[in-house]
C-alpha cells in the first residue's frame, strides 16, 4: 500500500505531539516534514531520529511555513495537517483555502486521535484564547489540592525551543531553568508555579512525560498552552474565557472546541471587564455548551513597589504571546500602570529593533507596551537593548518571568502579580474540586 505523504503545519508543540501519538509508528503515512509558524528559530532544524522513530532514521526536517506551496509541489504531498492553536476561525479557513489550492488535502486531528489516557485523575485547564488566565486558575486549583494534602503535579503544554530536544523536563527549582536553558516564554509559564512550590513537567514526548508524572502524583493538572485542547484525557475539563475579548469564545480555533467540551467554563477578569461584555460572553457560552457550569472570577493585580510607578514615566513589558497572536492590546502591566497612577506610559514602538520590530508590524493591534519576546538568545538581547533605550524611569513588568534575573537592565523593575478570586461567596470552583476529590477517594479527612 502506498504511504500517504504528509506535511504537518505547526509551532513547536501540538505538531510534534500529533506526530508522536498518531503518525510516528503508522506505516500508512510518510511525514515528509514539518512547517513552523508563530515561533521563530524552530525551522531549519531536524526533528531527531531518537524522537522520530524507526520509520524515520534520518529524522524529519522542519521548514518555514512560507515554503509550504513549494514543498507540496516538490514532494508531491497528499495531505497537509494543521497542528497549532490560537488562530481565529477566519485564519483557519484562509489556510484551508490556501492548502486546497495547492492540490493537497487538508486535515485536523481531533481530540480522540490525540489525547492520551492516564491511570491518574486529570484536571485540564484550557482557554478560549491565550492570556485568558489559565495559569492563575491552575495555581488556584493547585492550592486547593495542596491544602487537602493531595499529591499532584502540573504538566505544561510543550514549548520546544531547546535545541537539545529533551523528551521529559521536570522543574522544581529556579536552578532547573538554567539546567534546561529556558527561554523567556518557558520561564513565563514555570516561574510562578515554582514560586508556589509546584512541580512542573514538560518536554516533547508526552507519553514519557505522563509516565514520569504518574509516578509522583494522584492528580495531574494540565496547564494548557494558548487555546489548545489537552494532550491528556481529562476527568474534569475546565475552560477559561476572557471578557476583555468578547466574541473570541465563538470565533477562535480551537478555543470553541474547549468551550464546547468543558465541564466548567470560567469567565475570568470580571473585575476589569464591562458588565455588558461579561453578559455577551455568558450568553455565547450558553449557546455553545448548555451543560457547562459557568463560574465568574476576578483577576486581582498587585505590585511590589507602587511608589516606583506613581508620577513616574514607565515602560510596560507584557507577556509576549498574549499581546501578539493572542490579540490583547495590553495586559496586567498596563492595568497596573494605570491603577497606580503613572505619570506617562512611554510608547516603546519607536525604539523597537529586529524581530520585535517585525512583531509590531505583524500585530498592529498592540498598544503602547513591549512584548517580552525571548524565544532565543538573539531575541533576548534585542529585548534587553530596547528596554535600555526607552526613556522611562521604571519598568513595569507584567510578564510572570522576572527578566531582571537574566537581562542587564538600566532601570528599576516593578513586578506585577495577579491572582484569581472567586466572585460568588460559596466559591463554586473550590466546591467542584472538593467534590471531585471526594468522588475519587483522595480527600484526606480533617
């Protein structure tokens, strides 16, 4: 039987997972290559033989997505598989039309083909868009488990920026960031977990990740990336939506999938969104998923040195993915600058260089904030240079990663933190978690 020739479109996460669990040992398919988008410095590498398996002794090349049409013709591709997240549905349709115009067929692998079953209980925290507040919800759930003496670990969606292609990573201290040569984007996702005392797993091969995680936990909390659905089959499926971007819960891919599959949908940031936007989002959720429990939460912003903001000219540095492909104009840093009465929020765009300047040109919705892009050492140096050039008195750091630990900065840094709080007095999310723990036989009697 002739093997169908495949190209997988990805962004250094879902693409490799889909290959590992569906294509790697499947003789019906021949994966000719991956294409890379959204994330720089991934293409022109080889997915290594140790991960690619026996059918791919030379590994599998990774190309820029811009070369897709040429690759389809050159390699006589039968099928192109879309395997990355945080797209608007309009973007997905444009990609489908583009792929079909090359003569190739189009495919998206669904949850049943890509979720791995665990012998432990899995609580998945996903979102309608990146930046909705998944990790604050994850840390809130982790605190509930910790208070009730339940053994748990966090498993993060992959971020495959390390050229060493590490199958399994385990983070339990700040020293592990150096051990695994983490980028800013990785630190953004891990640092607050480590601060809270959580153990975090990540990597490339999530069957191996799951095997390791299961050995030290009774509950695995899946802390999703972007708005992707979980790699593990959840026993409790939670989706976080953002009323600062009303309508995205019905127009994003695969955010809509997460809303429709959720047992619980959390409308976060109700303290900073308008009541009308909260109402719109709630009505949209009810139309998509009549059975989901809807819970409202606040995202409370705090800073460690408010006196360095008041009456000062400040530079706001925000979480990179949220204000780029997540389509937020600004994040917690900007809101903190307003709350604590900065004299001026200095626009960093005139001082942008290199790939960060290109990001401003690509994502025109961005407000006067600097995305903390740092997908490699070169981009981290660009970020450092821009920060030091901007004529501000204080850096308001809205990203969870403390960039002052590894960049040489010429201005004092104010750290912004944000914690989730349940709006309803009866704390329905906590009640749901406690009820599940009892059902699973994991709750230690007090």
